[in-house]
C-alpha cells in the first residue's frame, strides 16, 4: 500500500519523480544512468514507450449480462491495458525500429506509422486490439464477463485469439496494411515449440510475436531460481517487455532493469478520457500515450505470473 502511494505521488509531483542513477538495461539497450547524458538518453527512451491506461467515457460501452453498460475499464482493465502496451511495443519495433524516439510533430502527421500503431488500440470496437475486442475474446475463450480481471496468461490467450480471427478475415477488424504479415504465437505454462514459429515464418509471416507465459514461483516470485533468466531477457534485442504486476493484484508493463535491485515499469492505473478515434488523439493537448517518468518495483515484489514478449523475424533469430 505504501509503495503504491509513493508511486502515485511520483506520477503527479515532478520533484518526487524517481530517476535511474545506475546501470539500466531497457529492451536490449544499456545505459549508464550515473552520468547526466546517459540518464537523459535513458529517460527519452523510456518516455517514447507507448502508455495505454484506464479510459473513461468510452462512446460504445461494454455490455454486461443483465443489460448494465460500462463506459470505463477503471479498476478492472489494467492487465488488458498492459497487454495492449506489450503489443504496441512489438509494433513499434517492427515498424519504427529500436532507435525510434517519439516526436509529436512527426508522429502525429497524417498516415504516419505511429498513428497506424495507435489505431490498433483505440477505444472503439472497430480497432483490432481495442478493449472491446480483448473483452470479447475473453468471453469466447474463457467465459470472462466484461469487468472481470485478467491475468497475464488469459490476456495473452485473448490476444492470440484475435490474431487468429484477423488471419481468417471475415468481420474482424483488420490490421493496418503497414502491419500485414505480422502474426502471433502464445505459449502457455509449458514447452516452447520451435516448429510453430518456423511454420509461420515459412508460410510468409513478416514477423512473429511470441507471448511466453509462465508462473515463476508458488506463493511469490522465486528470485533465486528465475531472476537471472528474466533479467537476461531485458538485454536481448528481440525482447519487447514483460506483462506482470506487483505481489498484489496491480498489473504493470516492465521494460527495464535498474542496478538498485529493481525493475522499471509503465503503470496503467490512471483514468483518462477515452480515445475513440485518431482525430481525438491529434486534437488532445496531451493524449496520455507516453509516460512522464519510470516507476520502480523491487524484484522481491514481482508477481510470479508473467508474460514475456518477443519479436522473431527469421528462423535463425529463434535458434
């Protein structure tokens, strides 16, 4: 509770914001944040990640059994927003590359690759990975009603199902043409089958998003056994972040590690006005799509349920 309160203060009070001051590994990029130049480069990198948070005033509400309608995901949609952030990071890597940094004038220009990415997550049932679509997939696969909480594995399964529907065509909203050929494989708690990925690449996939779900401990995160492997992932060029949370029930998107024994995260627990269209994104003075500063979480407080994201483009990269 005290840590959550401290992070809320950090989000709203500039002088209280946490900043990295040691070695940072963020999605394959290393920074020595003990120097001012490297610290600012690290923060610019972090601020360029896409932040997808709770939204309210969603024009097309979610319908509950019994007729009730919801026009916000505040209080229950955090893991779905985290899953959106992981997908957005995968799309950024595929379309814009790891060296891309956000520029409002360039990236909000009409028909930009950035807006293609944002369009996938608008608060509208017409967006391929909107809250509406993820909730619908959760209902079909898992029997989860709107407002039910998702974990990393159930959110990943919903995402994989949407990719399947997109590949089948029909009434499912399509990906932007700039993302044609992007597909997804979900591995739940068990073995990773290389053949599944290679088959998609052989069939012409431009890139395969891997969502690897695991439970890394029983009552809590088993740092002694699993931290070295998870920590190493943040140094891999194909790694796109981790969906998990704290030791309670709050979901976060983790993009880096910091040498003071903590991870760096994006937090979806801020409710902002809905973004149902790209015009709404362009018109907003600040659409809230990028974080102001990182938040830390000690490794010992990491939830044991995780989903690790990767992008694979060639069979050799998956060797």
